[in-house]
C-alpha cells in the first residue's frame, strides 16, 4: 500500500488551528542558500532537490533498496532566518538565509543518497547538485499552524503564533542550527494562485523557565 503523507501524517501536515506536537528524528535532502527567493537562483536550487528525491522514490518502488516501498514524495520545506535580524513587515529579502529540503523515508541512508546523486548527475545538469546534503534532524516540540494566502501576508499568521506562545508560556528555539522558523509548502506557487496557497508555519519551542 502506498504511503500518503496527507493521510498517514495528517496531524503533521494539515493543522486546522495552532497546534503543539512533537516531531521525531527525520531524514532530509537539504541545500543551503541565501538571498531573495524571488530570484531565479532559488528555482534552480529547488530544481536540484527533486530529481534525487524522485530517483530514490523509484529505487524504493522497484525494490532496489530492500523490500519494495511506494510513497508520495513529501512537500518542499524550508527553514529561514536573516543575516541582519530583519523580520515581519521590515523583512529585508536580500538578507534571507535558508535551508530548503525534502523529507525522505526513514529506511533511506546517506549511502543511498550518495548513490542516487551520482546517478542523477550522470543524466542531468544543475549547478547546485554538489551542494546537496543528506541530514537527519530531530525537531522535537513545535508549535505550528496553517497559513492561507500569499507569503506577503505571513506576518499576520506569525502574530497569531506569537500570541499562542505568550498564552502557553513558550519561547522559540532555533531550528537546524540558528534558523528561526520552518515553512512547509503544501501548494506549488508556480501552479497556485497566491490567495489559494497553503503553507505550514512552524516554530521549534520550549517552555519558559
């Protein structure tokens, strides 16, 4: 039976309200970058992630890496911060620092990733392939909610999360190093009108002592 994240992990990917949950250790293909994501470089970087993810998916489906396993490729994610401290309505997009990523099944290893990357690089060209990494990361306790609409309206949703943080006496912890928050993109901005976009906004959190 095909693993479909929208059904099997609904609590993680389809929150209906601000929700606290614990995220265990997961595997990701990642790529670090900086600058305005509206520039062509960002699309090139995303384009480096997917060929490897689909190659691994097919290898698992064909049973080349153990028992055959079929699944729907996970949505694009990104962790974000800025080099100048700007945020919200004062955000300086040129100062953005990010790590974009695609989650991978638990059964995959770094060796599987390296073999897949080698296969993909033999067939395709992308200047960012050699910047891809395979990482395992445990996020732990998080607060997340769904943002409906364009990215420019995210400050309103983040303000709601900040209200919940205050009510529950929580504070934000950096995620994957010093990144401030995580976004999970449930819709493709190339094919979805901005007002219909769905993005999970997530903070890694801890109680205030």
